[in-house]
C-alpha cells in the first residue's frame, strides 16, 4: 500500500532529527510559547514570540527548514508584534501529517485553517523560498485574511528554478554529509554563515520522505487572485532562478505589489543583507498595519 503521508526513513532517523531540532531550539533568542493547531491534514506545531498590538505576523520557512529557521532575524520581526513560526505541515519538523496533501490548493486550505486555529482574523504572512510558495497559495485562496504578503526569494512560486540548482540540491540530499551541505550552502547562499545546528538539522531533514506537492509556478489567474498588498524581494544575483522574470510576473499580475531586487544578494539575501532587507520588510509591514 502506497504511503500517502510523510515520514522518516526509519526510527533512528527520527531520533537523530529530534536531537538536532532540540540543539537548534537552544538558539531561539526570544521567550516563546509552543502551540498545537489542529487542521484537516494533521496537527501543526507553532512557535509564538513577541509582544505588541500591531497586526500579527506568520512566518513560513523554506526547504528543509522549520519555524526555528527564523532564529537569526526574529528579534527584528517581533520587535513590535506577535510572530508565529509554524513547522509547515508535510515537511520534517514537529508538525505531524495525518492526511494526504495532494494538490497545491490543499496548502491554501491548510494555511487558512492555521490562521483559524491561531485565532487570527487578519495577519501579515512572510514566506521565504519554498515558504513563499505556501504563502502565495494562502494569499490566493483567502486574500481578505491577509493584511499583507511578503515573498522572499519566491522563485519557485513564480518561475521554474534553474536545472543546475535542482541537480546540485538532489546530489547533496543523496549524500548528506557536512562537506556536501557546506559546499551547496557556499554556492547557493553566499555571504550567509549558517550555524552548525542549522546545518545539522537540514541534513537530518533529508531522511524525511515527503508526500506533498512540490512547488510549481502559480498560474496568472492565481496570482491575480492575490489582492493583499504584496512585497516581493529577491537577491539580484540569486542562483535559484531568474529574479527579473519572477519579479515581472508579480508586477504584471498582482495588482497592489512592490518588487525589490537587492544587488549583490544571493538566495539567502534576507540573512546575507539583513541590514537592508529587514528594514524593508518591517517598514512594509508597518505601512500596512491598521491606523
């Protein structure tokens, strides 16, 4: 019988992943509360941090990440608002997929149920890399629930990724050694210094077998369904795909949109050029908080 939900390859892989998760958890720089949100597709683990009366922010991580992936930038993002960082369902993490996710639309449903379970009538949503795909699917399904949408390096939500990138990522996942991951990181996200704990968790995540749709560019109609104010930013030198073509699709099809290409930035531009990108993002969020 075919497996329809994600799982680790064996119990030892799950145990190793849990240990790596706990190690990275120690790097979270703010007081936090762990939440469990039940959805149609299984319970979702969410880390909540921050205080303030501004509109809450939901963070959706990229490939092989978790809610912990934001530890280096969360102090700035949570300076004046509550931030929710889920482990996206269907990926390695503390969320538990219990029902099939068979289409991109299912992720729009999951995101809506996540907002419901968190009690968020309206929220800002920031997705990075694969997380931008999840965020865009949510925004196109429930546009009235989003105060704003921020797509960070959302190449795969907009255009096809580079074949060279896909090939190198597949090879690294097939041989998930510290050396292979370090070489991939240096090539794909130059200027970003990952912690040993980040790298260890990403390597451990390769032993999780996903049973979910993989990112593919949203159709023009689906992009036009996004009515929330949208900021899309890209590293101008990203290797993941064509940032100019990706930005053009946002500008052409998302009515209320702003596109920024950061010179010198690679795929990890949020961390690489944090002094430029974080003020851009937080300023955009504040501009779209209620008066």
